[in-house]
C-alpha cells in the first residue's frame, strides 16, 4: 500500500506510512470519539426534555414513577458498556 499526500503543492507518494501520519490518525480518532460522545449526550438530553412533563406535580404518581426508571436509564447512558459505540437496542425503551 502506498501513501499519497500533498507537500508544498507537490504530490508525494511513499511506500511506507510516514511517522506523522499515525500521530494524525490518532488525533482524528480521538476527535471522532469526542464527537460521538457529544452526539449521544445531545440525543439523551433531547429525550429527557421530551419527557420532562412526566415529572410535573400535576401528573399522576403512577405515571411519574413509570417514567423515573426510563429517565434514570437515559442519564446513565454514558455509563453503558458500549458507550460511545451504542446500538439502537442499547437505548432504554420509553414506557407505554
């Protein structure tokens, strides 16, 4: 496999991976993980916002209690063993 990049406006092709390429790849991978984590937090926060109403004082106790477990599972999503590589089935199910 060859590695091609542009250096000072010239196309350079190497037979081996340059040392700096692996460092750059690690930075990109670390940034990608940060972005995935933030996207999950954003989704979680949105789902929590959609069910905030369930915790209002005028909501029946039975309804509030049903939603407490779901809401806690959403808050704990960042502690899930697959975080940040969550699959859809890793997300908690909204109560019916």
